[in-house]
């Protein structure tokens, strides 16, 4: 299975081009609205209002459309401060994404007691 992670400090994010391509592949209608105060684009599903706010953080990291976007666009898929990478993990592994200061890795789930 292929999983998308952020391989550098900063955190997972997609470029506007990657978000638009993801929406096209996933068959969802996203509307971008520039936020001049913060110099980024806010995305909404179908209607521009707070109830329809959409974020790339909602995408499962093993979503085949996300994987395809990162494979197709390469570095152009990277959002601000992101360096996206695809990690191959055996299909039978139950996994989590661990991160430190935005840099991520995939780990196998295990049991913890405290």
C-alpha cells in the first residue's frame, strides 16, 4: 500500500494545483477563495460558507487519488513548507503516521498500556 507523508520539517500540506487535481480525480466540487489577510486559499465544498469548509487534512493518506496526485505532480504537489513522499507499506500492516515538528514517518500500530 502507498501512503503519502511529509518528509521534512513544516507539516503536511498540498499546493493549490494539487488540491485542484485531487478534487478532479475524487469527483468533488471545490471552490477556492483567496484569503488576502494570510496569503493563502481557503477551500469549500460546493458552497462558500463555514459549514462547507474543506481541508486537505481530511484526506486519508492512503487515498489512491492523493497518491496519484503526488506521483503526477512531484514537487509541484508540495504545499507551503511540505516535502511530500510516498512510502510503501505491506498491505496487511495496521499503520499510523507519527510526526515531530511536521516531519512524518509511518509506524506499525502496536498496543500500549499505561
